[in-house]
């Protein structure tokens, strides 16, 4: 018996077995949930189908979150399998590559700003809005998104993604207020850096990871399984009193002023 027995979860954002969304899917499946997956592009379809099979799922639906039509079509298709569901996981982010290096003001543009905010923040509200009636059918539910400390502190190179994550974290609070009386909870996890496809596309990620591993209290990076376990908990009835919250799963990085690990380097 798992703590998500009988729950149904829609997971948006699996691209590979290194995806944070896959860590969450594995934890939720282990705890007894049924899972449906989406994929962004046709290229990713076979990979996501293979992973879905590992989670005993054959519900694999396309959805590029930058399109209202694709979001509508996703819920239309999901309706063929489920009359309602309990959990929505949003694990999606994008900013144009050229905005993710150098100084913020050197790289920011109107188009880059808009794309980052639309795909990385608005899409959570759009998916949440459309999920609402299907969660109401089940008497409530839980929504979860993924953030990064760059939302609340400036981080080299994170640039316009930091602004988009700040917007996403505000989205968590406003969505929680909008949906609380319907027994739908909305939370975020702020994860430490993890080598995923999204992270490997970043110039200087290795160097940053090296610094982080020295500075962080646990002395190591976190895993997608650790993020997954926290995500499964936050979306379960065990967390029934938690909403509008951002939970850090970062080995304690955000709690440190000056790190012991960097001092003892000298
Ligand atoms: P990932 O590359 O595995 O996942 C990113 C996902 O976003 C992919 O599945 C991709 O298909 C999807 N995506 C991008 N644009 C999309 C669009 N227009 N429509 C639909 N899907 C789209 O990388 P990840 O690291 O697992 O990222 C997942 C989330 O975790 C992101 O929100 C990211 O900001 C966040 N996060 C990552 C880290 C890290 O260091 N890896 C740390 C903290 C937070
Ligand atoms: O949120 C992220 C990265 C999300 C992301 C990744 C890419 C790569 C490919 C968004 N857009 C794109 N666009 C692309 O073209 N992370 C938390 C990982 C990350 O990204 C950084 C980091 C960390 C950590 C960028 C700079 C500095 C640190």
C-alpha cells in the first residue's frame, strides 16, 4: 500500500530518464498512483512511451505548452481515459539559449523575456485552469511545479529565467488562493542543480555544479529521486495542510551564508 494509492497524476515535462519529471513519476508510481504523460515534440514521443511503459502507463499525449490548442487537445484526449484526476505536475522551462549566458542586461530582449515567461510561468496557470474541472470531479487535488533559487537570488547566467521563476513562484501563491476552497492545493519545489538535458544545454553548468557541491551543507548535489520523493509527498494527502508553498530540495544550499566547505579549501 502506497501513500498515493488510487490517485491519478498527469505529468508534463518528461524528456529523458534524467528529467526531474521522471524522478517524480517513479516516486508517484511506486506509491501507487496511475500516471499519464505528455511529450513536447514528436522526436520525444518514442522515448516518453518507453518510460511510460516502465511506469505501467500507456497514456502518452502530445502537448507543446506554448499552444492553447494543444493544451485543449491534451485535456480532450485525457478525457478518453479518465473522468477526472488528482495530481498535475508541471516540470517545464524554456528561455532562448542566448539569454542564458553573460550578464542579464546584455542578453535580455523583449522576445526572450516574453518566451521565458510564457513557457516557464504562464503555462502552469494555463494547465492548472484547464485541470480544474477534472479535479473538481474527484473532490480536490494537488498541483506541483519546479523552481530554482535564481527566482529569489541573482545567479550568474540564469538571467531572464530568474524573472520567469519569480513569476512562477508568485503563480503558485495566486493559484493556491484561487483553488483552495475547491480543495486543490498548489505547491512548488525549488531544486538544486541537477545534470538533466535542460541543464546540460547551459554554458558553465559544470563549473557552477563544482562550486555548489563545495558550498552546500550536504556536500553533494541532490538527485531526481530525492526531488521525486518530496514531490510525491507534497501531492499526497500526507501534505493536506500545505499549499502556496515553495519547498527547497537543494541539500541546504539556500540556508547558507558563508560556506564551511569553501573556507576549508584554503
Ligand atoms: P528536462 O530537459 O529533462 O525537462 C524540461 C522539460 O521541459 C522537457 O521535457 C521539455 O520537453 C519541456 N519543455 C520545454 N519547452 C516546452 C514546451 N514549449 N512545451 C512543452 N514542454 C516543454 O530538464 P529538467 O531539469 O528536468 O527541468 C524540469 C524543470 O525543473 C524545469 O522547470 C527546470 O527549470 C526545473 N529545475 C531544474 C533544475 C536543474 O538543475 N536541472 C534545478 C531546479 C529546477
Ligand atoms: O531552469 C533551469 C534551466 C532551464 C532551461 C534550460 C535551457 C537549455 C536550452 C531553460 N531554457 C533553456 N533553453 C535552451 O535553449 N535550470 C534550473 C538549470 C540551470 O540553468 C542555468 C543554471 C541552472 C542551474 C543557467 C545558468 C546558470 C545556472
